[in-house]
C-alpha cells in the first residue's frame, strides 16, 4: 500500500512522475481517391495511409502537494518521428478534405445569407477548394492558411487562433491541462482518482450532469486491488470521462492481468443507449459529436474504421474494414497494483461533410461523416522495469507461498512427534 501511493518515498512515485514505459503515437490517414466525384455527389473512396509513428515522451512538472491529500501537476508530451517504424515520411502528400473550409461551411450554415455570400467570395478569391493536397507534416503540425484570417474577419470570434492550422498542433510540446488527483495517503482506494481538471469538478460541454462528470483517474494508473468489473478515466482529448469494462483475465509476460475494453455503448447515441442522451445532438450510434469542445466545428470521434458503430457509417464510404484485433482499444492491468502493463487506446477523428446552400465550393457533396485519420497511443512495460515488476510481484510472492506450505508441511510431523513424546511421558 505504501508503494502505490503518490508519495516521493514510494517505489512507484518515480514511475508516476517520469513514465519509463516507451509510448508510441501511431497515426493512419485516410486519403480520398475520388475528390472530384465526391463533389458531384459520389460515395467517397478511401485508402488508408501509414502508419506514421512517433515516440512519445511524457513527464510531469509543477508537481504541488496539497493539505487535503491531493497533488496537482501538468503532464507534457513530446513527440519524435520514427522513420524506421513508419510506412512513409512526413513529406508525403495526401489528398484530404479542406478541413478549415468544409468545417467553416457547416459552422455558418444557419447564419444569415450575407455571411455565407461573403465566405463563398473569400473562398473564391483565395482559390480554396473542398479537398486539398498537403503533406503529412503539414496536416499534423500546421500550415499557414490565409482562410483563417478571412473567416475571423467575416465572423469575428468564430476561430480563436490565427494564421496556422494543424490537427495535432496542440498535441506536441504541450500539456493536457492541470490535473489534481488524490495521493491515497489516507484512503488508498482513492489514489490517482481525479479531484479536479483545470480547477473544474465537472465540465460544461454536455447536456446532462452525468455526462459532464469527471470520473476515474487521469488514465495512467488506478487504485490497487482492482475488481474484474470496470475502470474509468477522464480524457481531455475526448472531452469526457470514459468507462471500460472487464473482458478477461490473462498474463503479460508472466504478470497476471485483467483486460478492460470499450463496451459497445461507449459511443452509442441516446436512442440506442439512453444514458448517452446528454452527449447529443447525435447522428448514428458509434460516433461522438465533439463539436461543443472543438470550437463548434462539425467533428466526431469514434473507434477506427467505425468499429462497433452503425453499419450505415461504414457503408457510406468505401475502403473501411473494421475488426476488433486492429481497431478495438484495450488496457491490460495488473489488478494488485492498478498499474497498466500493456495498452493501446485507439480513436478516429471524423469530419461531417455536406453541401451548404449559398457556398458554391461545397458542390453537391452528400451528407457524410468522413474519416480523416485514426491514431493509437500504445505502450507496454518492458526491460528492467518489467523485471523488477515480475520479481517483486510474481516471483517473490510465489516463493513465499511455496515456503509457507513447505514450512506448514514440515510442522505437521513435528507437531505429531511432540504429541507422541508428551503422551509417552504421561
């Protein structure tokens, strides 16, 4: 118990502070093979590109202990491209939707006609098209786009940034917000449980108090002595808490584990799963509308390839092949300590495309939730850390248990002999 608390004197503290596990971010893009036909109303044909793999280094700063048995910290992520693990380079070009343009078109759909007229004129003068051909590096880390300034001029405040746009701009060399978690000093069952995030006890992205709750841990470690039921964590990337459910017991390199996976209800809509009504307005089951925490842009998250989603989402495009082994997420936990031994958290980012009346550049595009990319954050304990884990938590207890039964076995004849001697003396 002492060694799983968040305390500088505990064995697990250094592991918690500077995670020794080699994490990797793996990104797959979906290239649109028939952009001209899509503009005429055809079904999008997609080709998966990648993976593009990045080594992820995480470390905590601003660690501050409080009197109420909590600790606050910022965790930073640094990403380094790994060409030897990747199938392609960051200089490769990929045809994807013009995210800024198509997103802005849907965002202004219900605004006055003059706004749409001005936006359409700006798109024409800047020679913006519905699909763009850019490098992996540009899409990931940002590219200069005069459209951003034009949108801010036409609709002030619509976008809170200037000049540059990239899907992972805020992911690298940045933190995921100020977490305050329980240290477990008084109550070990509360260790790692989130007390607040950015000073908030709950978020305000969603339409129900239950959906806005910040439940579970920050997604790194959990309280010890886990039961084979479920676990929860708050994900700033998904803007919500997520619950994974127990699937099966197993082993990871000799260490006993519980495997937790995403239930089919995780991204279900409110019709199929009423508790999720607070995450709506919804479309089909299997996609989460995150527009409220993504600047009102028409963005959705899901499992890769729409795994566990309504079949209509898969059928609306060509090139998707969902299956559990490749697209299901999982966490393999050591139940005694609450430390993940092996994990792969996978999510897909999707953009809602449609023709918007008054904006000619949207052509005759039929409404579709189009996958942009999917990514996995994966890591497993290995090397000296795994060896220490195995020796202390598997091998040593087994030896002690063996010795216990050996000593017990030896004690039985000794007790009998002593009893016989006592009887003979009488």
